[in-house]
């Protein structure tokens, strides 16, 4: 059975706290298991979740500030230690290639894992993956930064009552789905007559950034949006100065973009009470709201089910 869920490894920005590990997020999406922004301690946090290095299919880094990448050396070495039997793709801003190389070879080890290194060098770059398309969009931060979104293509849901009305059953259903039509008793029945579009699902990952077009492009119609909310509104001026979002800004992005489930994370160490983020965001967003905690699992919401036309 396919699984679609987010596993939170850490929620701290810049400096970890006693309650918050540095960043780290794993997205399970059918056969894809993507590690986003592994900060320090990500490898150990994974031990608490049951996710192993062998599970990973790719690693995505938004930028090369330490709280988003200093877990890379350990993760890369663990891939070799565990002798991961397949290539693991790694995506990161192309302008940070030197940082990636240094992190990859930060200490002596016997490298046996195969990394498929695929830097991001253009806003809107798309990478075809088994479950759809991984897209990167440029964000606004003091250094080169990209957010990511995973987009599943629309599919088709056959309507049993309409199939029954035409007397279509068994292998004929497969032929109709595959070919787009079926000739039946002198009449051509098209797939559109007996089906509705099954909307593909979308996941978006937005880390360190100020408000910009890329934020909205990533968040558009996301079923699950993971987005930084480093500050509260009381520090809005500071947020704008250093290229970050407040909880209220992130929530307004989610509302304006039609997001279904909003996950706030990347909290400044100055805030001990996560309820403050909830209260500020709730004033602007009425959908499913999650204030991320270390080792929390957040399911991707059930697929939207369209009504038959």
C-alpha cells in the first residue's frame, strides 16, 4: 500500500534548543523517500522514526546555511556505511557546489554509495521522478536558495455506474482506460464519458525566504505545504531584513494559494511557546494547521474527490 506522509526530524532555526533539533524533514511519497535540508543531528533523529538511509531515494537542500546542511556529511557517509544498493539523487543550488563538495568529503571514509548529483541552476527547473515532477523555484534570501514542490499528474477515476450503464466490465475497462475509447455494439464510448479527472496531489517545501513570487508558485494548490515561520509579527521588521517569514505571512500565503494542510516550522530559539505561532497563523488560515514538533508525522490529506459532471 502506498504511503504519503511527512516525518519531521527537527524544527529549529539557526540554533537548536533542548526541545528542537536542527532542521530535517523526510517525505514518504509512494516509492519516493526524500530527505529535505538535513541539519545537524538528522541521522540520529531518523533512528527514532524507523526511517533508514537505505530508504532514501533523494536528498534536497534549499541552501547552504548550516542549519539546513550540516547533517549532510553524516548522511552521505551513512549511505556508504549501509551500502545503499541504488543511486541516491542529490539536489542543491548550483552556486553552492563548492559547499556541497566540502560537505561530501568533510572527513575520511570509504565511499561506496552512488550519488546522482543534480544541482539546481535555474528558477523553475523540473526533474522527472517516478511519481511526477519535482520543481525548484528561486526564493528570496541572502544566499542562493530554492524551494521545492512535488507535483503528481492528474489521473482518471472510472465511474462504476456509468461503466455498468454501457455494459463495460472486466478486461474491457482496462482497454478503455488505456486506449481512451472502446467500440461497443456499433457505438464508440470514450473514456471521458465514463470517468472524471482524478486530481494529482501536490507537496511544497518552502524554507528560508522573504515574500516573493517563488513562495506563491510553490504553494499554489498544495495539499501539504511545509513552510518556515521563523518569527512572529512582533519581529516582522527583523524578518524582512534577514529574509524570513512570520507565522502570519506564511498563513496568508497558504490561504491565498488554496493550501489544504499548512505545516509551520523553523522556529527561532527566542520563542519557547509554539502556541503563539498557532494563534497568529489561525487568524489568517482556516484550514488544517500543524505546528511542527520534532519527530511528528503529518499525513498528506486524502485526495480531492471531484464530483461527476
